[in-house]
C-alpha cells in the first residue's frame, strides 16, 4: 500500500467521478412501494470490465451483460430489485433485452452500450412492462445527486445502503473511483445475492481495467461469506469514462499500481459492508491468516473459518470455542501443519501449536462481543497471508429466509 499514501476516502458513490449521473425510482417491482429501479449513466462512452458469478445457473441479464462487456464499451447500467429474472425460461432474455432497449431509446445511445442487472426472487417472470413504463421518469431524474437513490433502489434484504468513494493524485490530475453495492444474503466466495457497480473518471483501457478489477475482486468480494450460497445474478461492473484527463494507465506502471490500490480500497470497503450487513447479523468477523505456504492456502484457510456456521454461531453466543476454528482450517483444503498453528481471538491467545492453553474466558467473550470480531491464525508454515470477512449467525437469519417470498 506504499504507493497509495495519498489515497483520500471521500463521501460519495457512483456519481462522484466526473461525467457520471444516476437515479432511482419506484417501478412497482417490490411487494411494498419502495425504490426498486436504478440507472447509472456516463455522459460519454466508457471502458467497461466485469466479474461474474461462478454458479452454473446464470440469470439472463447477467448473460446479456457479459456479452456486452466483452465488447469493451458501455455507457449505462439499468438495475432492478425485487425480481432476479433468473430461471424464467424463454422469457428471461427477451425481458432483459427489452430493459436495455428502453434505456437505449431513452438516452439515445447504442443498445450495445447498455448493461443490465437484476436482483430479487428467482423463478418469477419479470414484469418488464413496469420497468419500461418507469424509464422516462428514471432518465429525466438523472443527476449528480442521484447516487443515493440509486443505491437504495438496488437493495433487497439489505438494512443499509452501501456506497464508497476515493480520490488519488495521478501526475498532475486527480482520479476518482466511486461505487455502490447490495448484498446481505446468498453471499459466498467466488462472487458473493450481491451486485456492485463502480465508476471512475480515469483514462484506462478495458483490457487493463479488467485485469485490475479481477485482481481487486479476488482480494475483496471473493473473500467474504455470509451463508455459503452463491447466487445466479452476482456481478461486479466497472465503467471508466476518462474524464479525469490523466495519461492512459498502462500495465506494469506506477499509475496502474496507484489505480489498483484505489480500486481495491473501494472493493474491500464495500465487501466488508456487505459482510457486516449479513441477514440477521450483529457483528462483522475478520479472519486474518498468516504463515501460509502459498497465497492459495492462505485464502482457503481464511475463507473456511469465515464460512463456518458452527464458528459463526459461537461468535453470536460469545463462546470462545476455538476448536471450531481449527476444525474449519482442517477441512479447508489448505496445506498446513495443525500442530504448528496458533489462534488468537482479538488479543487473547486461545490455542498454541494446535492445542489448548489457559486463557481468560471472560476476556475472550469480550473479544467476541466487539465489532468487528478479529480472529488471527498463524499457520507458521510459510510467508503468505490473506484476510476474509463474514458475520455471526443469528436467529434472525432463519426468520428472514424462512419467509423471503412471502
């Protein structure tokens, strides 16, 4: 992070970068009269990049967007909540195309420049006529101030909107990166249901942008888990419209490293907000694994502990049951020696070299009551490290998901 010493976190979202507008409206897709349709618009065509779910079952809007992102250029993103337009048979793709067509007409831009995302209930046909009817209002409402409404409009079971923005000096210019995300349940590594949209005014080509985005997602969104489910609609999209006027960012340059660190900051901040907002959650859990023989092993180990339902339940109950951590490490697939592993809950050493040590149960319970809860694992088997994020597992998770459709 040495190159990012001038990185500045600021209030904002997807319209903070130059040349971007957004809006959020009520289209009637949700059960209650809440914002459910969002639009992000770049005033000029932009380079685009995307990372998508690894689920073999993929929603029609995701398939359409992936095809268009491959073209390298985009200018608008339309997102609806309340209906995933997934597993809807032959209707799925025509409905996604109708969404994009209506936006292309409303904004007078090429239809191939319109990206589409949906989130909500799976297996229910999308009432696309409601979307089309709301497009004129959504287009006319576009503004720099519209990022907050757009962020609210993409929420489903989220309790809080998730936005973040940063600025980085680059040469004689300043570039801005801003983003918004939604996600609370069905969150698991390898695209954790979550959607994220990032905008930047940096000058960067789509191929270089794709490399930076994939790398940032691997260290952020692919390191969070709430419940072990990976959705049909997950995606992270980035648009870069070049309005900052910096020299074009090239691979293997100082500017690329600066841009990447800024993008990673936005992705990581939004990822942690998703994990903290896990359905029914009361606390964020941060798992820091050090001493792994490879980066792959470090990631496997950290994600396994973050995803352990037994340990997540123990955090909720403030029970310092460190055996559940060692157990999760054991089935993670990571290469390590259990008899060399140390485990800390906050500042409390609870296990040394894979065995029990005397510790203050009351102090350990206090560590488990903090937000975030920090777990440190030293595998003492190498020089690699990784961090994963999750949340505690509470009674409310079952309550929320036991009646999601009703």
